[in-house]
């Protein structure tokens, strides 16, 4: 659809008016008058609407497939082109209507700019006056602060309790001064409350109060520190009790081990004494049942000597004698390996006596071999 171009003109009518008297300012519309403005734009709405409806009727319930997707794109482009043509025409009409208003607006702003110059000058003086009033009001509030602060100036500086709302014109000076005095009195009372605490953490609580001017937070800090100390002390006591119990159990364990060791040593002494007694009884029995020859007497002498040495060593807990092979090369005592051998010896009385002498000189432990049953 091709749009038809239409040339529109705006005519201006010059109307003679009476001259405005000097000193009188009035803003009047000449052309058009307030009743002469365009109330409605008349255009071929019905004609265009009918044409559009006829155009889009062919697209109702249309379904495109993969085979005719190219046709769908062409139809979409044609409809978008129609929308663009209508929108461009609308913008043209808007520009025609707004053009005389744009000129009117610019001319009117030139006049208001003339007024803004003295307004800015007056505004500057008014703001300076208001700023001076604020400074005087703040000075009066500061004087009230100085009269009542006493020795709390370092704790409670003026800027900490001053509220910028006090300088608003709607905020009365008397009200601001009363609030300053009330705040100072409250701080004095709160600090006295903190000083009266029976706590080592009152200084910590006071620090919190000075930062926040909130008594509840200061008291909460005091309680937190006291609770923390109590918890640490409880942990310390618990650890001390645990350590004491550990030491007690260790002493019990050591005592029990010592008792068991003493019991084992006593049992060992009893066992050795019983073995020695049994050996002595066996030797006595042999002595009573067998006649002694000269050789037997020598051996008996050897046995008694060995038995006496064994009993003395066991009862006195002396170190055991080394038992070695008499025919082995002699070595240093700390390097010798000990052996136990069973043997018999045939020889004359003198030879056997020398054998006993050799055994004694070399600290070789010897004893009687039990008689084998026939």
C-alpha cells in the first residue's frame, strides 16, 4: 500500500491588541486563543482501518510449514513495512503540530531567564542569612552544652550528641537545648551505674558505653566478659582435676606393678629355697642308704661345698657363678657364653681332688648328678 503525501500548512493570524500599560505584566494568547486550539485531528481513520483489516484477513489462522518458511518471512516483512509507513506518517503529523509550540516555548523561556537573574541574587542573600541563623542557633546550643557538660567533655564531645535537625527552622531552640541537657544527665547516670558494678570489667563496659551511649550494650559486654572468665576458670579446674586423676591412676598402676614384682620375686625365692631343700634331702637320703668309699667322701665333700655355695648365693641374691666348659679357651668374663654340661670323672683320689681344686679356682659351678635307677 502506497501512502499519499499531503501538504499541510499552518496559518498565523495577526490580531491587533491594546497596548499593555507600563508596569503591568500579563500573559495572553493572541492566535490561537485558548478556545481556538485544535481539539481533534481529523483523518481517514475508517478508510485506513478497512484497508488494514482487508490486508490482514488473509493471515488469520495461517499455518506455515518447513517447505514454505520462505513465504512466511516475506509476509512478515511486508506487514512490518506497513507498520513502519503508518508510524512515519504519525511522526510527521506530530512534528507539524509541535513546531509552533517549540517556538512558543523557546520565546517564553527567554523571558523567564530574565527573572532568574534577580532570583539568584536574592536566593544567595537569603541562604547567607539562613546560614547565619543556623550558626547562631548552634552557638546557643553549644553554650548550653558547655554549661552542663562538666568533666565529661572528653567522654562526651559536643559533636557526639549534637543533632543536625536542631538547625531546622521548625526545630525550636528551647527544645534543642533541653534535649542536650537531658542527654548529658542520662550519660552521667549511666556512667554512675557502670561505676557501681562489682566487676573487674567495668572499664571494658565503660569503653563500650562511650562508643555507643547505650547502657544495655555496656552491661551486656560486662556480662559477656564475666561469663567468659567463669568458663575459662571452669575449664582450668576441669583440666587440673583430670591431671590429678591421671597422676593418681599412674601411682596406682606403679604401686600395683611394684606389688606384682615383689610377689614374683618372693615366689622365685621360695621356689629356689624349695629346690635347694629338696636337693639337700635327696643328698641326705643317698648318704644314709649308700656306704661311702674314699671316692664317695671326696664327691660328697664337693657336693656339700657346692650346695652351700648355691644356697648362700640364692638367699643373698648374689650374682650366679659362670658355668663354662673346662676344656674351652678362657675368655674375658663379660664376653663368656655360659654352658651346662653333665659328665663323670674316673681317677685316683689325688686326681679327683685336683679336679675339684681346678673347678673352684675357675669359679665353675658343679653339683651332684642324680643316680640313675637300675
